[in-house]
């Protein structure tokens, strides 16, 4: 394993972020913490683009969106309000993941 990739994995683990094995997402890594998730593109032996934060449910990945001062999780027409704590957890995961992968 190359040293850069190892350093990124160590930063991810140090931030309390877990890698969720998801067979249904062969082109993405799914990182989770505190019930929230972020998908990251698989690119060769490393990481590509980082997606928007959200959560994984029985329906699949529900992206966190904000509109009109309210935040919600959305999936194929289904909308569920996000609590302030959930929105904060999702944004925190995204920020920490971006930092770890930089």
C-alpha cells in the first residue's frame, strides 16, 4: 500500500469514520459515522470525488438537502425532515472526511 493512501486511511480512522462494505455500490466507498454517510468515488487504488452527506436507510442513500432554512433527507420523491442534530452530524462527517482525504 502506498504511503499516501495509508496516511489517509489513518486520518479516516482517527476521525472515528468507518468504511461500510456495500456490495450494491461497486463504484463508491461508503463512509459512515453517527448514523450519517458520505459516498466517495473509487478511483483506481484510491479515492476520487466526495459526494454530498446523507444517510443510508432501507431505501438506499438519502441525501441531505437544505431549502428555505429547513433541511431534509430525500430519496426518489420521499422527503423526511432532518433534525438539527442529524444535519450537524452529516455536515461534520463531510468536513472531517474532506480533511482526512486532503
